[in-house]
């Protein structure tokens, strides 16, 4: 085939066209040699045997380890959902993982052995007394590995990798845009590596310097490093989300941590994962992180002044989580807002009132203002119910009926009996106060007072105890007395009279 193409490629009129024809001829000759080496010769049988051996070994390993996976799953069932789901995923996709891993291992081993043989041949040529120039040595070194062609093995490993990515991951992940982009980029890179032109493209991209961030060799941003950074970011997007969900699930299942500490640990974990991913992505682009230290300090100072309130709320949130003063589910009263805490956020606390309204209270307010936590150390809360009766009522009977009304309410705890006290003598009534204990302040205090008042009203009516209304005595001193004239109403005429 090269001899047939040579007359066509050599028909040129200029030196530039002749040079391009030489390059094209060399590329075609090289490609033809690779194809011929793939289709015939011992390399084909070696690669087919290696592929068959890898598939057989992976299948035997799957059969051998399947009972072990089943026993491990049964042993940890209902103990750790994450470990159980991970083992189930490995068991279901073990064959794909084993085939891809073994094929790449065998391919790398053959390529390394091929390079060692080529290097040994060059050393032998040099030790034999032959004079070899640096350019000749580079040409011989680049051409020597081509004596063995393992393209079929690399192709099988690439296909196994793509099958692993497309089949082992759940469908919701495969439908994401970032996964499709990552899959396409991976397929293109594997194809370029398979054709043997990835090294040429890599060297060309590495020679294109895009952003000279700093002087020296420590920081060098090229088209290749930017491509690596984008590829790493595509991998880190699902990986960081998976790590954060995993850590959050593990922390929430820890019985030794209070809800407030759980929220604090989860927020710190998420912050560390995000910061680590950002720094790793920047570093993968070839940017020296030490070069950004001064710039980061200046930017941080500016942001500190501009986002003073935001940073204050963030720090207040960390303080609230660390001192355990409030936690989700607590019933609090702050800034004329009474309700229970729904969730703790980095900037605010969500409080839901009895009427269903959700108030977002900044964390700084909970630090600087007075906060009443009805369930801080204990859910047991005492409720005061003031009332008044007429001066003609029997005080002992009133206290007995009030205690009875409280005991008949279901929300009043029985281990702490209600008590009724005489407070003072008012202008129109004798004032009492009934004190009861409840364990569910989240259900509201107004409802328990309403229930007690209703039952007291019923008992007072049954026992003739009057709840008075305001009364006033008017006394006139001096002046003339007021004459009251009462007119007798005219009698209505009877039916039939004029």
C-alpha cells in the first residue's frame, strides 16, 4: 500500500507541498503498519488471549465472591444503610468493574514492557560503539515502541470503561447534563488515546500558554491545564454532592450528637468539601495556590466590609449551633414571635407559628436579643391562668372548682397537680391565679388556657359562682340633688275600644 501511494504523494510542485506530502506519506505508512500488525502476527493472538483471560477471570471472581457479598449484606442489614447499598452496588457491577480494571492493568503492563524492551535495545546499540546523535536517539526511541502494537487491548479497555460508566451508574445520574458532558469528553479522550495521537495533541496544548499568573515555573496555565481543570470539575460536581449527602446521613444517624451539634458538623463538613473541591480544581489548572494568598487576603478584607451583616449572621449561626442554646423542635419566643424552630440555616432560623406563618429570624437577632426557650432543658412548662369571681363567692369552693377544671384537661400533666392561689382583692372581683403544668408547649399556650377557662365557666355556673363585671359607685358632693322623674306609661287600649 505505501508503494502504491508514493507516486501520488510525490507529485508536487513546491517545497512546502513536498514537505506536507512527506508528512502525509509517513502517517499513512505508520497507520498501515499498525493495521497490518493488528490483523496479522503474534500481537493479535496475544491481545485476544489477554482479553479472553481477563473476561474469564472476572467471571470466575464474580462467581466466587457472590456468596461473600450476600453474607456481608445479611450481616449488616438494617444497621448501616449506606454500607449495605454500597456493597449491593459493588455486587451488581463487580463484573464490569473487574473487566475494566484488569484490561487497563494488562494494557499498561504490556506498554511498559514494550517501552523497557525499546529502551534496552537503544542501550545495546549505544554500548556497541555506534555513534548516535540526540536527534537520531529521539527518533529511534519514539519509533521503537511501535514494534509491538497493543491497540486492540487498549480498545477493549476503553469500551469496557464506557460500558461501566453508562451501565453502573443510576439512571437519574446518567440523565444529568454534566454526566453526558463528562461521558462525551471521556469517550473522545479514549478515542484519541486509542489512535495514538493523544500525546501529540497533549504536547501541542501544553505549549499554548494562556494565563501567565506569576513569574517562574511554579505557575503555568496552558490550554492543557485548563482542559484538565474542566475535566476535574466535571468529576468533582457529582463527587462532592455524593460526599456531602453521605456525610450528612452518617452524622444524622449518630446517637451521641445532639441535633444542634449535628447541624454544626454537617455545615462544617459541607464547607470543607466545597473549599477542598474549589482548591483542587484551581490546582489542577496549574495555578499555584500560594500565588493567590495575597490576592485572597485583599478580596477577603473587602468582602468583610461589604458583607458585614451576612458574615455576622454566619458567625452567629456557628455560635448558636456550638453552644446548643436552640435546636430544631424547640419552642421559642423572640421579638414578639412565638413558635417552634423548623430548621437552622447558615444565615437565619426558621420559626413556624401556630397560625402557619414561617418567620425567618436572622441569627444575629437570636444572639443580641432576649430569647425565651420554652423547651431548652425540659419540655415541662408551667402556664398561668388568671381569673376573678364575685365578692359573694366562697373562696375555698372557687379554688376547689378551679383545680378540678384543670385536672379534667388532657394536656395538664398528672405528676404535677395544679395549684390555685388568691392574688389580691380587686375593684370589682376577688382575683385568683391557676397554675398548671404541660409537656407540649409546641401545641400552643392559648389553647390550653381556653380549654381551662371554658371548663371553669361551666363549673362556676353549676355551683352558683358569679364572674363579676366592673361596678362603680358614683357619689356627688355639694350642689343640688338630681331629681329623677319617672313617667308612667300610658296603658294600651283594649281590643275594640276607641
